[in-house]
């Protein structure tokens, strides 16, 4: 990817990115942003099907993030 594109998007030089095809559009995001988006989607589903509580899911995700930061 050209340096000016990386700079405009805030991507680092060797930062991992995810490229996805959505219909006729291409989406490019950092791996971290992709994980955050997936977590938000799972949380929304948990709230929808869990009676809106989501506390258990939030606690689980917080625990996993804490473990990942230790690595």
C-alpha cells in the first residue's frame, strides 16, 4: 500500500490489516479495528438475545482483553 494511503488512514508501516469484500465494495481496516468491530457485533447480539443484560459477555470480553495484554 502506498505510504500516502497508509498515512491518510493512520496505518503503521508494518501494521496488520484486514481486507474484506462486501458486495461490490472493498473494506480495509486494521486487525485491531476488525476485532473491535467483531466484539461490538457479538455484544449487540448478546444484548438482543440475552434480555439486554450483556453483563456476562462484557465481563468475559474484558477478561480476554486483559489476558491478551499480558502476552
